[in-house]
């Protein structure tokens, strides 16, 4: 009687099941990593947008708007819905005004909050 070498059907089936689970797990981890990367990129872009709008509200105000010192505005920038509120203005010296600025950045109008930024700015008083 000769002895045959090789694998049985059940051994091959078990190996394929283990390999399939491993490949599926690797694909799931890659997809999860890509999703986290996109989320982090969105948050970083949202925060950069908030800091930029806090310093300069003109992109929110539009081309035909004349800036008069206060800048409570909202609009779309960089694919986000941005709201900017400026209040608590105080004289900070001759021809200088200090104001508190709060900026919120949302995914869309009424969407999830991506970034929020508060600061105090100092600039020349409007004429």
C-alpha cells in the first residue's frame, strides 16, 4: 500500500478560511485608516479656515461689501459653512479697537461642528 502525500480537503478549506479572515481584516484596517485620515484632514482644514476668518472677515463678506469695522458674517469658504461673530469692542488706544472674535466652522449649513476658534484682535478703528 502506497502512502499518498498532500493535503486533505478539510485542511485546504481551513487554510482558505484563515487566509480569507486575514485578508478581510487587513482591508478593513486600511479602509478605517483612510477614513481617519480624511477626518483629520477635514479638521485641520476647518481649523485653518477658522483662524484665517478670525483674522480677516473679508472672504465671508463678498466682493461688493464695504467693511465698516464689525464683521458678523457667515458663508461658505473651503467647502465649509463658517460663522464669524465679533463683539465686545473696546478702545485700545488712539485709533485702535480691540474686539473678541468667535468663529465656528461646520461641515455644511446646519451640519456637524468641525472647528471652533476664539481670539481677541487689535486693529485700526474704522473711519
